[in-house]
């Protein structure tokens, strides 16, 4: 039944305004893709967005499993502590210096 609903190569103008539809699909838009122009721009945009997401992740306390909606800059709050996120949060557990134990040293491997 689904196959019968699909239509390939049909007129797209009823679904897309002609000024936004490429000439190849009976539209008015003459667009030529130039890889040398568009690819570096796309990479730059991706790097900027990645940096913004990372900055928001760090600001929220580096919580693994942070909300994607929050990281993308939406209205969602961090999974940490709601809208006001504490700067002191970390993914590392707190270390009690008095109880910290150093790993044993294999003295047979020490050369003098």
C-alpha cells in the first residue's frame, strides 16, 4: 500500500514555491553548487557550533548525558541543577587526599 502512495518525478510546484524550487524540478531557482565555496563554509559553521556546544557542556558541569536541547542553545535547562548551573560540577568524583592510596611499586623494575 505504501508503494502506491509514492510518486517519483512528479510536479513539485504544488508542494514547493517555484522561487525555492530548482530548475531541474520545474522551478525558478538557478543554483549551481560549487564545492570550493560551500565546503569550507560548512566546515567553519560546524566547528563554530561544536565549540558552542562544548562551551555550554563545560559551563553545565561536564555532565555525561547532558540534554541535547540544552547543548544546542534551546530553552531547555541543564540536567544538572536546572536553569542556574553550578560551575563547580565535574565528571570526576571528589578525591579525599587523606585516604588516597598510591599504587604499589614493583621494586624489581627499578634500576639504579
